[in-house]
């Protein structure tokens, strides 16, 4: 086995694996939108949310009627 074959068999796959791992670590950060920083103007419209619109004297949302089903976080101790 020559020196070139040894480098091709042992060095190239190892370096390729390290580069792949580095790319998988760095790629999400590069693809992310810029973050909001304190002091920057807020570019979005205000959004208010409430779980009980009738309790806040707001009109009910169509299609989200309360059913008799129980759900959410609860416990029976």
C-alpha cells in the first residue's frame, strides 16, 4: 500500500466526517433569521391572545366552540 492510498483510506474519510459534523452544527445558525435585539424597533403588529374571549368582553371565535370534552393539564390526586 502506498502513502497516497493510506492517506485516501484513513485521512480523507476522517476529515470528511469532521467537516460533516461541523456543517451540521453551524448550518442551523446560518439559516436562522436575525434575532430581535433590545432597543431595535419592533416590526410586527401587536397580537393579543386570550383563552376566554367572552370573559374579556371580546366576540367569540367562530369554529372554536367549547365542547364537553375535558383536556389540558389536570390531575386527580
